[in-house]
C-alpha cells in the first residue's frame, strides 16, 4: 500500500491522480477523504500512531509547515521505521541544511533524521513552485523581493508529484536525494513579463535591499526576526544557488518538465 500524507495539498492531490487513486490518503477530516475519491483514513501527523503504515508499505511524507513540523515529521519517520515500511519519500527543498533559515532549516532537520532512521528513503528537493508565483502579485501588479538578477528554475508541482509516483511504484532503489527544477531558470523580471503576457495585466518585479524588504514584511504584520530572515533567504536564493537546472525530472519521467509558459498557458 502507498500511504499519502498531505493528500489535500497541491502535490498530494496531483500524486493521488498520478496513482489513479491507488493509494490510502491521510486526511484531517472525513469529508476531505470523500472529496479525494480514494481509500482514506482520518489521521494527524502529530499523532504518528494514526498514520496507517504496515510492513512493506511505502509512505509519502509531506505537509504544510507549522511550529511542530520537525517533531511531528521525525515521529512519523520513526513510526514508519518501526512498522517496517519499505520506503519513505518526502518533499524537502533544494540545497537545504539543518542550519538554513526559517522553513528551509525545518526541512533540513527532518532530512537528517530520515537519513539516520534506517528506513529506505528518497528525498525530493525542488526549488520554488510555479503555483505560488501568481499569489506573489499584489493588488497593484507588483512582486516584491530581494532576489536581484538571480535566476530560479521554478517547477510545476505536478511534475514533483509525477516523480514521486514513479519512485513509489517502481522497485525501491538506493537512498537518494533528487534535485528537481523546471527546464529553464528565470529572473523575477522575466517572470513578471510572463505573468503579464498570460494575464493581460501589467506585472512588474520590484527588487529591494534586504533591509527594505524586511521592513516591508514587518509592516505587513510579520514579526521582525522572521521578516529579516525571509528577506535574507530571498537574497540567498538570488545569489545563484537555484539558477542551475537539472535533468532529474526528464531522467525519471522520460519527458521534460513543464515550462513556465506552458504552465501559465
């Protein structure tokens, strides 16, 4: 059995579709499971015993982040290992470590725990999702950030799900981290131009120094330390660490990942 956590999220829903519904979804409420149209159980990552992992099962571990993210994911990994899971496939972020800022560091700490757990593992390490780009545009058609001219190889989350489906259905291979990107990397000025083309509404990218970006985030209600860290994180991404693209998606799927233009339509 393939057990899918985060089943109602962007990747989770796409994964269940890729699997043709042949999965057991873990949902917070029964109505969510009925909506998915596949086998489901009501469970909670903060109660690892509610995650129905049995010997030989394969677990897709993913969720949105909250303050208890690291402890819960570590506990679920331990639960899967004790139950004799055949594999854990999880979603992380490209290039993170346990010392990375904000949620990146959370992912890094979970990754380290999974690698030491003894259960066979695959870590999907994508860059930013194309699905999030339109939501970054404010009411005046602006995208604010501290990325500078740095390029990012944004990926369609559906391609991440497709890779996960292959890893969860083919024979379990060697432990590995899979760095996932789209086929090309764009500056945020170029992204704004693509959003303008697709929407018919002028979108422009406004680049800010870290200090100004942090002040703007704080003014919008983010606590000062988090605002500073997020602005610094954008600047780190803009230094080129996400500028290179990989062939991992095409190597696994036998097709190229969707381009930004294809995604936006």
